[in-house]
């Protein structure tokens, strides 16, 4: 991440979600790291099986977790996939998954580095 890029996680939103409690902030992030990888795998599997309902559910779950910790760009990409899948459209879903994986990697690395998790 260069100096001009925004961090992949909005610390103000995380601070709001944790009510300013740094220990709770770390707990939220730790839970995000432990559960989001499985959610991402669910999205990948659902797209591979071409199951719009499963894609919708998996993308919705990861979106909620992302928004809780302030990972807005990742959450927004999940929301785009969620909305497509809700309409039964999986065209371009593989591209969405690739972008979600890239954003997830950025968030994961940032959180582990910034909070030493």
C-alpha cells in the first residue's frame, strides 16, 4: 500500500463498532480473521457450483462481517456479487470472486500487520 492509498479498513468505523474499546476491537478483528476465510471459501464453492442462492447467502455473510470491521471496499464488492446472485445472475461471478479475493488479501495483511494478529 503506498502513501496515497486509503487503508483497506476504515479505523473510524471499527472504533465505532467497538465503542472505542481497543480490546474489543482486537476481538472483533480476530473473529473476522478466523471466520472470513471460511466465508470466502463458501463464496468460491458456490460460484464454482453455479448456485445463485448459495452465492447470495455466502456473499451476504461476508459482506456483513466486512462492514462490521470497516472493510468497506471488500464489503461493497461482496454486496455487488450478492445482488447479482439474488437476481439469479452469475455472469461475471468469477471476476467478482477474483476481486473479492484480492481485497480480502489486502484486508487480511493489513489487519495482521497493524494489530499484530
